[in-house]
C-alpha cells in the first residue's frame, strides 16, 4: 500500500514563492509552473518509494530527515511508517543553508 503525501504549510509557501520568483525574474510563468510540476511529480514518487533517499543524521534533531534533490532544489522530508505518511517539510533552493531550517 502506498504512503500518502503531506505538505507542511512552510513547504506550500516555499513552492508558491519559488513559482513567483521564477515567473517574475525570468518573465516566464510557464517555466515557473513547469518547475513546480517537476517538483510535485518527484514528490509523488515518494508515495511508492518513501525511503529511497538516505537519512541525514548530522545531529539527533535531524534523525529521520531525508533530502531529495530535484533540479536546483532540495525536498526535505520525513517518513512516518505508523501513519504511512511522507511529510514534506521544506522545498528550498539547493544552495540555501539547510541547517538553519532544521
């Protein structure tokens, strides 16, 4: 049975801002939507293979956090096996400081 996907409010806000940024700075709403579509499609694969990406364990606080790179972005997520849910915490630009978010 597949896992369900749950986006945090922060992740949804970050996707919205990413779309606005690309649309505004590159004058391409279509490119912005395409990027969001690639990210959400990648996230949907986690419903079938939620543990495909390794855990990040730099500190005890991060236990269970996984990072999925897609294009120039990183999807930060965790897996709840009891509820069979993939929790998407953040969708960020790849060069951002991950430690400041966790």
